[in-house]
């Protein structure tokens, strides 16, 4: 017997960057999820994947992807179109599942360096400082085949195969920050560093997400051969942090949307489903109590 769940809508911010590529991989991921079970036993979700350009479109979403591209351009267009504050509310007040790739990681950080004051606005949600363009210029882009351990939780049987990570003017997580209820004031005092504004969670479920610690999901050896000739690569440690998660927010340095591999999208859609179910159960309990 097929159980049809209510629709789940996932948006991709479509102001600039590789948004259409994410939509294509989301569709492939949904097809992959649908094939994991025998039809007679399948609980099939009806997915909707939409490009987001307005606050009204964002309000329909259960989850959101912020794609790779140019983070400064994205933030400027979002501010001019009245979308920046709704994005902050989506991520930090409603605490809905949000995933940022490359430029999206920068926008979702609570602090970003190598940034002129007033030249970049952040959404926030991840208690990290990111280092923009950490690996250098466009011509110094590279690829690395990495084992992503969190894909072991994916229903995809190929989860143990290396993932081809595409780095293009990519940021890294330079520092994991202590959680602050307000603005990251210590970061705000640093030169060439911008911070995200504070937003209070909207309810008890959202507040629980804010207390989650930053999890390091993937790292890249700092001595990766592709980086040896890169004079702009400067890291005191032995590994660069290239993927982090904190509660409802995921940020990664590379571009999975520029591959044909849907495994991260498959895994993330599973996380979206879990978050949607938690929200539904929370709302049901609170409606019953009232």
C-alpha cells in the first residue's frame, strides 16, 4: 500500500549562481529516493522544487538551498528585492533546513573575513568564521576525490565511493566560533570581517536548533597536491574544514551541483524530511495543548 504524504517544497535561491543545476540534481535525488523501496512498501513523498526570487515564494518552502556563485552579488540583490530579512527569518527564526554551497556557505556563516565593511551582508545560522576565496583565484580551481563519511547514512548503495568535490574560488571554515545569543561581537571587532545580525528563534523547537553545536562534516588535507603551487593557500593546520552542520543549517565549500552525482542531495532531502516531521509533530502537540 502506498502512503502519500503531504507535499514537501524545497526552494533554491535563484538570484545569481548555479541554481538551475541544483534543481536538476534535486529532481534526480527525488527519483533516487523513490527507487529505494519496493512500490508496495513505499511511503512516497510528493516533492516540489522551485526557484526562489521573492519573499512570497520563500514562504512556501520547507527547505532551501543557497547555491554557489558570487556571495556579494547575491546579498545585494536579496537586499534590493526585499528578500534578505525573510531569508534571515527562514534560517534563524523559523530554523528551517537550509543548505549553502560555496557562496551559500559564506552567506550562512556568522562571520566572514577578507570582506570590506558594507560590501557584504550575511544571513548567518552557522557559528563559524569563513575565509573567502581561501584557495585562490578562478584559474586555481581544482577537484578532489574525498570520502564523505556522512553519506554512510544515505540509502544510496554507492555511499562508500569517493565523491568528486569541485572547488572554485572556494571558502573554508577558518574557525568554529562559540555560540552567542546575540551578535558575534569579538568577530565584529576584527579588521576586514563582517558579522550576521542577531535573530531570536521563533519557538521552542527553533530554539532547540540554536543550541546545537557545530559539527565538522568533511575536511580536506592542507597538503593536497593540487594546492602545492597555490601561493594564496595559507593554513596553519593540517586540514581545511570544508563542510559543517549546525542544527538546521548545512554549509559546504565545494560545488556538488557541478557534478552528476546526486548523493549529497539524496542525503539532504532525507534530513529535510526528518525536520518536516519534527515540525509537524511539534505543531500537532501544541495545537492539542491549546
